[in-house]
C-alpha cells in the first residue's frame, strides 16, 4: 500500500500528524475508538474501525513529532481517508479475497482451549506462559484506559483481578515472559513491513516500559503465534488436525441430529474425514487445518501463496472427488473398522472445511463441485439458523443453505457472513437466485453482517467470563447454538480458576 500514490481527495495530511504528540495521539485515538457514538465495540464500523486504528497507529508512529493533541474530528478525517485508500487498493474476490473474516473472541478462546490446553506444560516450561495469558490480555484491554500500557498497569490489573499473592506473582511472571517474547519495535519503512512486524510481534514496544496493544490485531495473530511456538512438535501437528476433524464432525452431529455422522471413513485408495448420511443427501467433508501464509493475509499474492492455497483447497477437492467416485462405485467404506451401508443413489454434497481460507476464491468459480467454508463461519451460520437471532431464516438446515449458496455463487463479496445473511434473511432472494449478474450489482454490507454476529458472540463471551452473572443465566435459558456447552461450562480448566474473584 502506497499512501503517496493517491490523489488529493484521499491524501493524508502528514503536516497535521507531525504536530501531534504520540502519547496524546494514541490516547485520543483510544477515546474516539471506544466513545458511545462509535459502536465498533459491537462490530459495527461507523467512525474509527479496527483497521483504521491499525493504519492510524502506523501513521502516528512514523510521522508524529510535536506536542499537539489531535481532536476526534482530526482522527475521523484521517480514518476516512485511510479507509478510502484501503478500499481503492482492494480488488475483492478477483483472485483471492484480502479479507478473510475476523474470528470473534468467543471462537478465539474456544480454539485456544482446544488446540493448546494439552500443551500447557510445554509452553510454560519452554516459554514461561500458557495460552491462558490471552484471557488476561483481554482483561487488561478492558481495564486499561488507553492503547498504551506499562508494567505498572499490568500489576494493578492483576492485583484487582486476583486475591492471592502467589497467584498475582504467577500472572506477573507470565506477563513478563509473554511481553518479552511478543513485543518489538515495528518496522516503519512502509505499511506492508509494519503489518508483517505486528503479525509476528503484536505488542509494540514504545519505550523501555511502554507498550501499545490493540485487541484487534492481537486477536488476529495470536493463534498463529502460538502455533509457531509448537510447529516443530510432531505430536502437536497431529493433534491440530485431529482437533479440527473432531470439531467438524461434532458440528454436524449437533446440527443434523437425525443423520448418521461417520468420522475418518476409509476405503481402498483413499479416506474422507467426515461422512454425513441424511435422509436424502450424503455429505462428504474434508477438513484442512492449514495456516495461510503471511503474504496472503497482507494481499501480497505470489507463487508460494498459490501453492499454499492449492495445498488446502486443491488437495481437498481431489480427495472429495475421489470419495464421491468411491461412493458411486459402491466401494467398501469403513469408519472405525465398521462397514458403512450408504445409498449411493442419494445426492452427494462436497464440502471443504478450512481453518483459514479466502472466501473470494470460492466466489470466482460458480461451477465448482466443492463448497469451501471456514469452520468459524460454519459455526456462525448454524447458530444463525438455530437461534433466529435476526428473525426466522428461510432455511433451517445447513444442507439447504449450501444448496442455496452454490446456486448464488458468482457475486463478489469479501465475507461469508454477508452471503449467509443475504441468503437466510433477504425477502427478495427468489428474484436473484441463479442470476449472478443481478447479484453482482447489489451492495452487500459485510460490516453490518459482522456487526450482527459480533453482538451475539460478545454477549456469549461475557456469559462465559461472568459464569454466575445474569448474562450466563440468559445464555443458559436461550442460547441453542453449537458453542452452548463451551459457553455454559464451568471455567475449570485453569489451574488458578478457583482463586478468581469475579471482579474483572
């Protein structure tokens, strides 16, 4: 991204930024970001959104030199120009979608628990912290009145949150190790280098005892950061794949309760991760837990990124097509050694579930046999159909949704949830089905879609964090989605959970 290449309409006023004092500018940005007039905290994008914060942080670090405090109007003006610049450089879904969705906090903690709880001892012994530090980082962001924090702020937060001195000391030690490992002075040569620096070290070191942290970019990188800590552990690699298949299978078992779900289906010459046998349809599912390369996430597509994508989608498509042929050839198929009896004359749906995947690539090929979704998006879509959050959806079954989705592929969007909300709730959908030319002309507001979903998961995360509170009781009475057990379950995995005061 090159700021200097744009015309005057969206030119950044560097002279104004140079007059800002960095500390005052970060505090003003934080104030604008969390103001009551700005609903970004609920996932909506009105004035200063999460991506604006990222870009303005870069501009402040690179250019501010003075003593002036920027006003909210100054920051909103810069944000508007940064947004226009970002969108003008974006070619949604033409090759790969630069935007791959934001994992809500509830899903973040769910996956952290699933992926890293078995490796707590290894993380603690080798690095001095475990994945539970992410909960405390979240509390710190809620506790701290600025993007800038110091170790004194950390100490106050820990003392407020925990009663026992030994527990406080433990968390302070973990914070010290974590900050040392994941903080650095970022590369400010250009915006792309800055993004790469933050993805590797999401805590910005401002001085010897001052750090900058925004939950958005921290959240988007932290699973990847933990993943690379363990990436050389062969048992972890297998565990990661097993967990991903387990979650996927349990998702269909939960949603398609009248169906038969079979994991790890083997036949002569191949294997399918999950087979779901319903009354009229057989669903073949291939799970890919691969991580997208950093350049893909920054929109920098090269040959290695293309190979990375092919290793996720190309391999899955080949396996799914082979599985469908095995069905039609009536090959012997077994799950856990038990022979399956399935009707090969049923309709067969092929689904590739990924941990990280660019939505845009699925939109460019309307005739593709395989539907590709991220697992997080699939969880959200099923929750939408089960909870009727936005009203009564037009379909209640994921197979019907997938059928609708395949028929309406061809329009450009950067967010699967935009597709989902359009398909589930648009009263005029029938006039657009099977007409991609009409669909491509519709303005699909992915920010609004994310906002709806984020409100739900923000509520559920609070229910998780405040287990004995009113929100937990409301979730217990009303919430029916896939993560119900996780939300309503006791927070008893942490070795220090019994010491928690509940004040945070």
